[in-house]
C-alpha cells in the first residue's frame, strides 16, 4: 500500500468552502470531488475532520497554547495522515511536564502548517468548526463520487450506524460494497427518533390510525440476541452489555433465538412506579461493581419494536406488522403498554390513555402511525411524542464561575441551540435548577472541556447536552437568533446525547409563532 497523499491543505480548503456556501448542490459537488481523490485509508480522518471532530476525542490543548503565534510554513506539505499521527502522539502525553510537552508538539505542528491550515487546525482543536449537518451532504457527495445511488448509500449508513464505515467500503470496493450493509444481529443500527406534538389531538390528527404508547423516561436500549449471545446498545450505539446483566437474562428468556428488539430500560420501585430518570441513568452509567448497583437499582427492559426476527429484516414492514412480531416474542409485562386509535373520531381513547399513563408516573405518550416503516437514524414524522412539560436539549457553550455559596463552582451556563448552517447560537444563560451534586459534577466535567478561562467565563468545547425547561421565548437583540429563553432552568444533563442531537433554532422558532417577527 502506498503512502496516502491527501493534503491537509486540500481538506481545509474544501471544509472552508463547504461552510461558506449555502447551496446544497455546491456543497455536494465539493465533497464529491474531495472523495474522488481520497483513499479508503484517508476516510477515518477525512470524515471526522470535515465534521469538525477529532478522531482522538479530547487532547487537552487549551486556547492559550493554540493562540500562541507560530510562523507558518510557506508551502503546504502536511498530509492528513501525518496530522492525525501527530495528534495521536499529542493525545498520549501525560504526567509531569505534559503541559510544556503538549505546547511543544502543538508548536511543531503549527510550524509545519500554512496560514490556512493553522486556522483549520485551531478550529478543529477548539471544536469551533463543528459542522453537525454535514453527514447528509457527505452521503450525497459519496454517492456522486462513486456512482452509487444516494438512497442506497443512505440505507447503508443507517444500517452500518456509521458514515465512515460505508465511505471506507465504497472507496475501496465501489458500489458493490453496499450489499455488505444489511441489518445484522450483533451490529447496532441508529434508533428511530420522534418529533413532538403539542397535544394528543394534534398527534392523532396528523397520524390517523395509530398506536398510542406510554413514554417511559428511561434509557433507550437495542437488544441483539443470537442464540446464547446477547448484546445491549444505547441510542449512541455504545455497548452496555456488561452493565445490565438482568436485561441480558430477560432477553435470554424470550421465545426467539435470533432477534433485534428496540425498547427502553427503566427502573421501577417496589410499588411498580417508575424511579426518576436520574436513578435509571445513574445505574445504566455505572460500570463498576455492577452487582451492587443492580441490587440497589434493578432495571427492566420494556420493548416497543422488533427490527429483526429469525433472520428476517422487518425494518420496511408497517409498524402494525412489526408489533405483531414483537407480541409473538415478548410477553405482556416486558412490552410497552399501548392502545390503538382508528383516527380523530377515536380521540377520547387516546386522551384517556395519556391521563392514565401520567397517573402511573410516566412522562407522556408516543403516538406511532400503524402503517409506517422503521426509519433508523431519523426523526421520523410517524412517531410523535406528547408531554405536558416542554423542554429543550441545548449545548453548553461556556459557564461562569459562581459567587457566594457557589464560589469555586462553574455555575451560570451559556446555552446554545443548533443553527441551520451547522453552528450554534446562544439562546441565554441559566444557573437555576442545579442540585449541589450537579454543580460539582458540571464543574469537573466542564473543566475537562475547557478551552479558555478568563477568570470569569470558562469557554468549553461544545460537547455537553443539557435538558432545559423554560416558560417561553422573548425577543432580544443581545442574542444571535434574536430571541432568548424566559425562566430557563436545568432539568438534567443528557450524556446520552451528542451535540448533533440538540434542538435547533429553527424548530424552536416554529414552536413559538408568537415571537416571530
Ligand atoms: N414507547 C416509546 N416509543 C419510543 N420511544 C420511547 C418510548 N418510551 C420512551 N421512549 C424514549 O423516548 C425517546 C424518543 O424521544 P426523542 O426521540 O425526542 O428522544 P429524546 O429527546 O431522548 O426524548 P425526550 O428528550 O423527550 O425524553 C426514545 O429515544 C426513547 O428513549
């Protein structure tokens, strides 16, 4: 295999041009051209860099180091693989003197970069060039570069759970490689997500014949079983099998031998009422001493969909048929409670079900069209959640050092929503709703993400998602979207979400016609 020659210079150019143009066809064409020149081995670097992500995750280089001027190289010579190798080296530095060593390595890298490349690298290392909306355009660019039909590439990405994997296969072997990406037991797929409706009436009106299911406030889980082997995955496709032995045991008791099921894990107390989200999430998050944790907070799976049974891929079947398969496999208490509604004439049934579900301590319902396929990895219009309390998932952009009782703690959070161009727009601040434990936790977590601290505000890599309750929006010229949140308060951190999953300014404004100009 010969040495890769994709230059950082080329990638930085394309990245900048893609960000600068709003025309989707132009973005696609730029990416197609780039992919045509890329080799399969460049892909694990090129794809994350384009999205503004570091394959190494965090590498612990702050603004101070990055903003130190270094004379740029006159000619571009860095390849993306070389940059990646240097950053891997940087990520490994630890122990005493590591600050200085990291600064030296950064200086060396910057000295080998041209001015354009330096700008790109700084953006990458601070997390500022993050382009969340890039994946969809990249799929089209890949299709164009390789001659594969875009719909086939999209389905492959959905099933592989990774654009990168599909891109590598396509660039190495051409369109025929897409046949490899079938729903496979043991390989997780991105789960289908829901939109919101403001009432059951609106949901039923939009969907017609639908199932109305209880919405359990737990952790999404995808359960794969192949004979005696069971694997459990989160909504971000992390393997959490080792943490939840009782869920594995439950899956082994089911009637099927080979299946993929979708559901929620949740903890119920002795009285059968759901424990708080924090308790369930804490349990699912804890890796050490699983046995003790399982005794304190036992969890149960509650299934609501079947994606594959006995080697049959059910994704394209209507929901009613998938549910029939689920019901054959999973006995009552392990299946989500639901009712079915024929349409708006039958609204009473749906409303009574919502009221009863809330009374049992759940957070709301999800209405699901009976005829819809499973759109893995998408927020399908055929699942609509209805909850009495409205919340937003926002990204923490920065935090201010607290005063008085909160001295030494990072307190007032700066909150951002995603924008159409893949950036983040600050919507407001809040220091309300945090428990002492949360303050301690967020201080530590945000310090790990810090890129700058001016003694007053700590700017962080925009990676942490927080769920915020609010009373409404008001217009404000001080914020970039022209609006700010009224009475924002923290509900909880959502470590199960990525910044790409955060809410957008667009959907927020759509939900609040009263503030539109
Ligand atoms: N019956 C159900 N059907 C589908 N999803 C359910 C159900 N009960 C609970 N859920 C959970 O609700 C989530 C769907 O809502 P959404 O896609 O908006 O994600 P979310 O933002 O995590 O939801 P929220 O923030 O409202 O809790 C699923 O990911 C799943 O974890």
